């Protein structure tokens, strides 16, 4: 118990120190100018060139970005991508998206949506993996705008659970690296989609500040492991409740916190909860994001008893635009992530990783990624891995 308290206290101190140093620096160069951030799912980089260059998020359907001023909102929006990944060096394990099974782990994803009326919208995502043999419905959701200007929206169906911010960029064209952060796949169940209802919205405040909120009631998990995501049925009568609140202090600078709680066993006796804090900065072509997630798991003594796990990551990236025919822009990415799968174990079992990435965009529809990782894993030591990925999007 003392170890858990000290560990959590240290993380809070690191976060406070980071914010104390970071916020004044950003405030110094933040100018009083209108928000130039695109209003898409991820609200990412604005590329400053002589011409408009479509960004990856432009190929991910989002009902909030559909203009209602003309007749375009009456049409179906259809986008998608095909992702091919191959390891170059090092072994493959559960922490990675790519696999040495070259043909099996490539991914084909479709996004389909429609603004049905001016208040009602439909959004869906289908993933096809395992050599185009396995189909997964990631989301199938209906949004109804109760209050205008997205002040209050009611969502029903299967949606990505509102925990943290990495879920907005987990798809290949939006992910800055090939791998995903440790906390997002070893604590949060990867692409965590659930069936239920949700209230969400954005409340504007003076001085270009905003409050964003998401509150969900859903089936929840059927176990403590990341693989224990339920699809169509619920293994108990309990419903998980959770969500995220974010506050945009300045244009491009946002902080948020998340929480979720629900039972995961058939008898409604063992709870699992998630708590998280996140921060992200988007300034022109620069992006900095970080998250800290902790999860408490209750389970019977016969299964090992209660335990806690925690992890965090910090990632920075910068896009440099070019005015060349086959060089739209280059992007460099650096990320550090760490995870402790069971803080009750006194000996060190944390896994740390540093990842370097370089992204090359020859055209607006094609992207190449190169990533190298240096990982320090208990029982294995320090080792490196490298991957290459090609993504075609439309």
C-alpha cells in the first residue's frame, strides 16, 4: 500500500512539475489569433504552405466536420485506408501492431457516415484483418444534436469508449508512429469499443477557451485483461459508467481527465476502474501529447487477488512542409512510454521504451512510415526493433 501511494504521489509531482515549467513557456509565444485548427475528429496540424494540403484526418469521417450550409450534408461520406506493415529488425510481441505474419496482420478499414438530418447523424467503422478473413465492427453510432452548436449531443450504439485521447488517433493514418503507446494496449483494451449510450458536447467560454465533456453508460468489460472486450452481449447486469472532461485553456492547449468504473465478473462483485490524465498541445505543425493511466482491478484470491497497473507516455512530432511534387511533407516523431503491469510486485517489472519515427508523404493519399524502438523489458534487457509501413487512404 505504501509503495502504491508513493508511486502515485511521484507521478503527480512529475505532472505538476511538467505543467509548471511548460505552461509559462507556451503562454509566452501564444498569440491572440483565431483558432486555425481543423474541426475534425482529431483536430490536428495546420500545414502552412502556399496551397491547401489535405491532412490524414481529412480522410476520417466525422459528423462534426460535415458542413450544413449547403447540400453536401445530404450525401454519404465514405473513406478508408489499406495498411501494409513489415518488421525490419527485432522480434515481435504483444506490444506491437505489426507482426512477422506479413499477410495476416495488414489492415483494411472503411469509414461510412451520413448526416441524415440537420440534427441526426450516423457514423460507422469496419476493420478487416487476418488476411482479410476477420471482420470487426469498431463503431456504429447515431448522434442526435439536442442543443445547437454541439452543446449537447446524444449518442447511441457501439462507440469508442470515452477514456483518454489516444483513441482519437489509434487508426493508422492518424497514428504518428506504427506502434501504439503501452498504456493504450496493455491497460486500456486497445480499440476499446462498447455498446451503450453517451452524452457529449463542447461548451465555449470567453477568451477562446472550451470545455469538452463525454459521459457514457455501457456494457463494460468481461475481465481485467485488454482482450476482454465484449462485442454484442453483456456478461452481467452491471453497466460501466465513465467519461472524460477536457478544458482548452488556449487555442491548441488542452488538458483532460478520465474515469471509468464497472464490474467485470458474472456475479457483479469484482470491480475494475480506470483513471487518467492527459495533455496536448497543437501549435501550427508542432504537436505534443502525453497521458497517464492507472487501473485498479478487483479479483478473487484464487486468481491472484487485487492489483493495480499504471503507465504513461509523452510524444512530440513536427511536420515540415515542402512545395515539391512528390514530397508533400516530412514528419519526425519521438515518444517515450512506460508501463508497470502490477505495482503490487516489489521487484522491478516496468517496461520502458523510446521510439523514433520518420513519416514521408509523397502524395496526399500515400504515406510511408519508418520506426525504430529501443525497449528495456524485464527478463529480456535492452533490445531494438524496426518497422516500415505503407498506408494508402481515400
